[in-house]
C-alpha cells in the first residue's frame, strides 16, 4: 500500500475523530454553560430552555409547571403556565434576538420575568417582592398553598363547564379540558386536533369583559356543530379579573329547548284562542295584560293598539266603563270597591257574574286563577241565550196562568207514577189538610215544588178518603201502569157530601198520564150524557 493510499484512507478517519471530539467538547461546553447558568440562579424560580426543550429548572420552578402531557413542547407548556400573569410573554420571547437581558413586567402585581439569552440558552427567572414584604411564611403554609393550588387546578380541569382566561389583548392564556375538547370537536375530530397547538380557537369569538374589577356580564351564545345540523347553546358568565377576564360557559341546550317548546305551546294556544267565540284576557301577577284574543276586541270594542300596550287591569276596566261595556255603577267609590272585589274573587276562582250592559247586551264574565299569580277573564256574549230564556220563561208563565185558570182540576203523573204537575183547581178540589201544596200566591209554581214527591198510589188513597167506595180507583191505577196501547176514558164517583165528581183519564206522550176532575153544574142534565165507565180489570 502506497503512502498516497494511506493518506487517502486516514484523512476521512481523522476528520470523523475531530468531529466527534468537537461535538463532545461542544456538548460538554453546553452542559457546562447550562450548569453555570442554573448555578447562578440557585434558590430562585428559574427555567433554562434550549430551543423548545426545557434543559433544566430549579426545584421551585418545577413546582410551578403543570403535569406534562407528552405532546406539548416544553417551551409551550412554560408559556401557558406564565401567560396568565404575563400576557405578552409569547410575543417577547418570539422576538428576542442576540444576547442580553430583557425584563417583562406582570400585567398586574409586583412580579416580573427576567429573560436572558446567552450561548444558545434562554434563561427565564421569575422575580417578586412579595417575599421581601412577607418574610415570615413557613414551610407548612407553603405546603398548604401548594395543595390548594393543586386542588384548584384539578377542579378547573375536571369541571363540566367550559372555563378559560383571556388577557387584556383578548388572547386565551388558559383553558380547561372541557373547552379544549369542544375546540377539538369543532376543529374536526379529537384525533385530528393538534395537542401542541396553542392558543386554542376562539369558540365564542371575542367577548368583551365588564369595565370594572369583579363585575360580571352574562350572555347566551350559540355554537354550530360542523358534523350535525344543530346548535349548541351556552350561558356565558364573564368576570373581570385585572386586565384580563375569566369566562364560564354552562350548557344551556336543555333550557333553550324548553323555551322553544314553551313558545310553540303558547303559539298553539294563541291559535286556539283566536278561534274561540269567548273573549279571553290574561293578566300576570302584576295585573298587566299579557294575552288576549280577537274575540275580546269584538266583544268589548277595545282597539288593538290599546290592548297591545299591555294595560293594567284597572286601566282595562276603566276603558271598558268608558266604552259602556260594564254595568253602570251607582257611584265611583262603589265602582272602585267592586273592581277590587272582582280582582280578589278572580284570584280565588270564585268570580262569575252576568253583566247587563247599558246597550242591551248580556255578558257572562268568569274569573279564573292561573299559575304564578296570574288571572284570566272569560267574557261570553249570552244575549241570545238570555233572550231565549226570557221567552221560554214568559211562555211557561203564560201556560201556567192558563193551566191554573181552568175549571177542571188536573194532575199529571210520570210513567213511574210520580205527580209532576197539578193546577190550582186540583188543589182546591182535593185539599191537603196536613201540608201546604201551594205558595202564598198559589198556582202551579208552588204546587209542583211540593207535589213532586207524591205518587199516584198516594193520590188515589187521598181521593178515596173523600169519596164513596168505588172500583174505578183501581181502574185508574191499572190504566196508568198499563204497558199496552192506552185510550182515553171517563168515569164518575160521588163524594161523601153527595156531590158528583166526573173524571177523565188521558194517556199522554212518553208514558205520562193526565187525570182531570170536574163537578157537573146540573147533575140532572148531565147524567144522561155521561158515558158508562170503561170496564178495566182490577190489579193489585
């Protein structure tokens, strides 16, 4: 092997040896520099970064760092931990160039960060003058504070609410797991989310904080899901904390769905109420009109612009009085007392009155209590009904007067044998000595009230007690009880005083039976004209 060949083989080997030596020397030098930088900061809160890697840190500095997730770079973890107090830390570190010392003050408070870049290493030292002002803090107190800090961190991370902190520039400096999970979901999927990406997305956009320290602001915000045609709703509470703000977002989906269901239900009720012929007015617990239907406007004549102003119940009733849609009171003081009584009775559910209006209409007004102290008034036009009732009453009174003016004593029995009607002539012909059959004015009205409990068998016994014995009484009873085809028939009996009594038995509709009694004026003239009694087999 020639000398040239040996040189050709030895030069690459020598270069490798030199390179390894230089690398080891550089590494030893770097470690030496790192040890030197950290040794100078012994006893302080100092972090030593080599690019994105945390080369070393003092024990006090390690205590400030959260648990590492294995994905987030050390530099990013450190920035997240300190950004809550030092909002511009990221911007300063991204722009630091060359060797030197830069001081980064806290957003509020007596702390500051001293950043020193030297020989490729970045040393961050956290300073505070709190210790100088409170030198007597014991190790036990520090331990308690550390435990409390750990508990607060766990509570924030495990909270089902979305919690995040924004600095004075609106940038997110901290967020809990629930917020990050939703951010990843909105980004596409949990697997697609970059765990090292920071800061997370502004899920709710930029939220303005209240102007004063400790003040809160609340709002409801929707969030659209990309994978589904639906929205998530959150009730967000924002609290001002120093130059930044803390935000809490609670799931409001159930509340929103309930409100939508309630709104749909109210709309359904409104459509139903719109078709009712009865006027409806609902007043809330403050007695302000909250709902009405078109029929109320038609019945009262109140304009929609007045009702739309949601008047109080007193204004509503005053307007009705002006429209002559209320019974006219005797005086204003009584009117106010009646209004107060109306409101109280409606709240108790006992108000039901018939209003006779000056214009001739008749309204039935009912007050009903509703949940949460509300009351509802139902207004129904019963003018036609009342007119019909008056006409029927007039016809009944006329028929009663005609019935009582007849000379024949008439009694009507139901199919079951109950006495349902009897006129004055009947009561005069067959007086009751043990009870009063008529009222002070006499006539059918009083008679029917007291005779409803009398039956055919009892009436026959009363007739028999005043007459000479006859088999016709049994015929009357059997004729009324017969289920076969019935025909009218007549008969005559004689009373104990010798007077002759003629009677007629007439079948009526629906199985009723009428028995009519009369005295002949001239027995000698009427006797030849009287038909012979119809033979009817007697029944027990």
